């Protein structure tokens, strides 16, 4: 986000709160990759992630009057998106996450291995929903563990335990994959 | 690269599909664009449909009651006719027996 955009955010937020559709569209554009990213990394399916992200923004449109500030907006979007993802994951009896689904929309970084990154995203979406949510908030959103605890409304120790177990499962799966090759 | 770095790398925010914000705004417009009058008339249409259904069910019920009543009357008339016929046959048989005794 550019410095100018950051300066304008409170103004855009205030205009959106008064029913200005153009300002609301700007808010959507500003936060769409955060919301879509949480959904995609938790669910591992682009179609479902887009549907869920659209629902989150529709809910925001209905509740915009209750949001107090731009920082409250970010907290609200992360909380609502993550809770919806956890619910959606629990409703699914099984997950079919393809490498191509996990890969699309991510630009490859010069130093990273794109296949390894896609594999991590695939394995992440197969973790228990709360572990996937905690890892997504920790590594996509770079959130502190105490902030994740507040967002998910769970004790800090539970966040630590989800993170430790989730990362350990990912590590084991990646090592197994390496040893198979 | 250790696993935490790999995770940060793999979980960078992705770009949503092209036109995402426009689709959200389309749904917003769809939701907001349903005027109260239209919502009212939709409620009215539902009420009218419910009333028509109730009338149709009521009419069908009334028709069935009338049919049952007619069937019962017809059965009763048939029984009366049989009773009369039976009495006439008995009378005729008694007359025949009386004549044959004479």
C-alpha cells in the first residue's frame, strides 16, 4: 500500500460509512487480497475462496455502520473471514486441493521454489481448520500470537498449540515428500 | 531456507481473480437495488398465492364432502330399493303358497 493510500484510508472509510458506493468499492480493493488470501490458504480452493470473500464483503456492507475505525475494520475482516473459513472447512466432508488451485494467483518469488510453495499451500489446506487458520494469520498476515488469540477469541496457549502442531505436521509431510523423491 | 521462511514465502497475499471488486459491488447493488416496494409486492404475491392455495384446498375439500354425501345417498336409495323389492318378492311368494294350499 502506498503512503498516499494509507493517508487516504480514514477518509475512504468515513465516506464508505455514509453509503458512498465508490468509497466502499475502494475499501474492497484495498482489502481484497487479505480476505481472499485468508480464504484461499484456509480452504485451498479458488472458487470457494472467492465465494466466501464475496460473502464477507457483503456482510461488511450491511455492518459498515458498526465499524469504528480502519484498524477495527482490518480486525473485523480477519475475524469474520477466518471464522467463516473454519465453519466452511468443518462442513466439508473431505477436501480436494489440487496443486494448480493452490498455485494460481501467487506470483513466484525469485528466491523461492514455486513447487515447494504450492505444496505447502496444499498441505496447509488439509490441516484441521483451526490449525490452518492460525498458520495463515501468523504467516500471511504476520500477526502476533496474542493478536491471533483476540481475533479467534481463543486462549493464547491454544493458539500456540495449534501453531506448533500445524507447523510440525507440515514439516513431517514435506520431509516425507522429500524422502520419497 | 527454514520452514518459517518457506511459510512466509508460500503464504504471501495472493491476487484475487480479475474483476473481484466489481462482482462484489454487483452483489451490493443487487441487494440494495431491491426497493422496499418490490419487497412488499413480493410479500403480497406470496400472500395471494397462499390464499389461492387455501381456496383451492378448501374447494377440493368441499367437493370431496359433496361427493361423499351423494355416494352415501345413492347407497341408501339402493338399499331401500332392495328392501322394497325383497318385501314384494316375499309377498308374492306368500300369495303363491296360499293359492297352492287352496
